[in-house]
């Protein structure tokens, strides 16, 4: 068992020793930022730990409302909905939009959060092959009946491989239908991709009233809780139609205050995203030099896999012995996990090129 004994960052204490940390999802390494910690402490002293009631009643406080305002500024939308966990964002979307679609289509490797969201709603659901627009087209033709309205929902960025969903191709296919919806879970995209870090749709330059996304503020942003951006009318519809909002407590107040501060920092410091992108490009280039083609997109999840019989589990253990933490992903152990064992490497904005060089050198020496 690995036990983290400091805030995650470029260097992190795990099991009593300080390691170069290439795991997790803290892509800006903000989880231990002193301004976030200060904001959390001040909010706890003023408002206590949590409101203890749902936000449809007396559960609002200035901190939760501040997160929604700052998130709306970040996404450049009229309003946002802030809730206790990004995991339930897909349920909220699917419940909230329930009267606008008749049948659901989803990638077979969609995250558990997407699959659980689909399972909650009482709608027929069809699975298509991973990242395969042509199979989606075939499944739509086979299963969509006259006057039915399809909804597609999947990850924007897949958690284990860093693969980007071919969203433009999906949109082009769906536009053959008079009414449709396209939703993405942007948990690993918010803050990270797109010119301003607004996620998958911004990255691909897609705009349409049929596009919706949910995300989390606990990964790149360093805070906590889920977020859905959109027009004010749409957000009100979600609040009316989703049981999550009116039957659950909000994010704990100290975590929400830290989240608001994180949004401030990210919006005022675009250089952080540039540093992240630089580190990702550098890491992919260096791994390319030892035989791994990881593409050229700015997603900070690097998946090392091989057609040869590489024992990546042993590689992880030997890297750990050299004070380098990466994640071994066993086949079938997580959604989108490759069929062969692999290493998941997470790059963050605080890593130095020297750390990346050492990671690449030590990994290459073990292969």
C-alpha cells in the first residue's frame, strides 16, 4: 500500500520517502499551494466545515456561490452548477436533460462515472467501440428509430491512456439527426486543454447549442467538487430535474474556498498552463527518443505500452526503488486500460526538465 504523506506535487512524500511524483491528476500541482491552504483555513474559521443541508434549501453560503461565479468567469458562460463530486456530473447531465433525448450511446471504455450515469437514467443505452466513429455511425443507424433523439456521452480525455475522444467526428455524425445531444466528461480536460483550458470543446473549436460538458475542480485546479458550465436557463433546468442538487449537501466549505482561490490563480496565471504544455511536449519528445510514440497533443497523461512482453509491473517497482513514482496499470483493472500492462505517467507544471530526463533515462535503462 502506498500512503501519501504530503501534498501531491513534483516531489512528494510517499511511504516515508520523498519521490519524484509522476502519478495522480494534480496537473498544476496546486493541491499544496499556500494560498489555497490559507483560503481553506479562513473559510473554516468563518463558516465552519459544511452547511449540512442541500443547496436547494439553506445549504448555500458565500463561498459556494463564489466558486460558481469564478467558474463562470473561467468558462466564459452565464452560470455554472457546483456540486460535491465530479463523479456525479454525468448523472446530473443525464437527469437534467432527460426530456431532450430518447436513447443513449456511449464509448465502451467510458469512465465508471459515465457508465454509472447511464445506468441511473431509465433510457435504452447502446455501447460502441472505443474511439470508433464508424462503429458509432453503424450503431446509430441500427438503433435510432424514427423521431428518436440520440444522446452521446463519453470521456473527453480518457483517464488511463490520455486518449482524446474524436469529438469533431462524433459531432459530424450526430448532425445527421434533427435533434441530438453530445456530452463529454471533461474531468481530465478542464484547465488542461483548449487555449484557455476550458476543455475538449474549446480544444477542437466546437460550438453548438447541442454540446454539454461536466468536469471536476479537484484535478488540475487543485480544489474539490464537480462543475457544469452553461447558460443560466440550462443550469436552472439541471437544478429542477436532477435529484443530486436538491438532495445532497454541497462541497465542504474549506475545500470550496480553496477551489475559488485555485480558479483565481489559474485565470491570472496563464503561464502555468504554458509550463504544463512545455513539460508535456518535452516528456513526449524524450520518451520518443527511447521508442515510445505518444503523439503531440497537450494531454498530460502519458501511457507507456509495448507490443513486446515488457513487465511494466516490475519496471514500476524498480523505478520506485530509485525514488520515482509512476503507476502500473494491469490489463482490465480500470476503464480504458490497455489490453497489455502499461505505465501511466502524469506530468505536471511543477516538474523540472531534469526530473523528466531522469524518469526517461531510468525507464529506458529498465526496458
